[in-house]
C-alpha cells in the first residue's frame, strides 16, 4: 500500500510542472501579440498622417498651373476651334446670385464674337512667341509625311490637329497637305478645304505675332513651303 501512494504523488508533481510551463508560454505570447498590435497601430497612424500631408501638397501643386490667367483688353488669344481672336471687352454678369466675369473675344476671320467666362478659360491660350513662329517656318520647310491609310481617316486626324489649338500641329497639317502648286486639279476638294483652313489659321497667328500685313505673311509662308518657286517658273 505504501508503494502505490508514492507513485501517485510523483504523477501529480509532473502534471503541475507542465501547467506552469504552458502558462508561461501563453503569457509570453500575449505580450508579443500586444507589442505587434502596438507597432501596427503606430505604423498605420504614421502612414495616414504621411498620406494626408502628401495629399495637401499635391493639391497645392495642382492648383498653381490651373489658376486664372489674366488677359487684358486688345490682347490676342487663340481659341482652338476658331483660331486667333482679340479681346474686345471684359464684362460682368450675374446669374442667380453668382457674379461671373467673362471675356468678349472677336474672331475676325469668322466675324464671330465669343463669350468666354474667366473661370472656364482652359481652352484659351496666348498667341505664340517669335521663337515658336520661327520653329513653325522650319516645320513648313521640311518634307511632307505621306501616309498610306484611307483618306477619311487621315482627314479626321488633320481636322483634330487643326482644332487642337497647338501651333506646331497646325504647321504640320499645312506642310503635309501642301502640293507646291496652286493648280486646283492636283488636290481633291476635301484636301483643298483642310489645307486652306489650316493655312488661314496659321497665317492669322503669324500676322498677330509678327505684326505685319497679310501679303507679307502669305509670301513668307509660301516661300517656306516652296510655292513661290513654282509660281515664278510658271510665269
């Protein structure tokens, strides 16, 4: 009987030691989990604060180029779909309880007056500089790029370039559609129309920038396109 009691006591001791070990491990795991949670929370807070600061900075940078540009009376501007115009008046009007300021722009070639709100003047751009005009002359002197695609697709591309308001693209259209001659039979009706439209738009901007007459500008452009040489030989 004495031997059996001793054996039972030994088993109980082993069981107690096992429980103590598991409790210690559980406590350690809890501490590690708490620490990892705290680290994650700190990281998320830092990220949120950092992203918030970045967003504010990005907004400030984006607003700077989109601020209203101030144009004065009698300034020349370019409206992509109509070409060069002149600011004839700066007026105010109230729509409901909102007061709106707008430009009155006269397009001489089309005998058209546009009303453009100052808050919506994204489409407007100032006329080109003398350096940009010189670059356009250089473009007109280069060889035309002839594409082998369908004319309907090319006509759409040319029309988009004309209405883009970008002066270099306008010069490219004039250069590509130029036939170095005034003979109407050498061009289709639609080609002739697009060429004249692009030529007149470019010529009006040349006139506004260089401040010279129609004939001088036309001669300058024809010389760059090589059209004057053909006319002289015909005469």
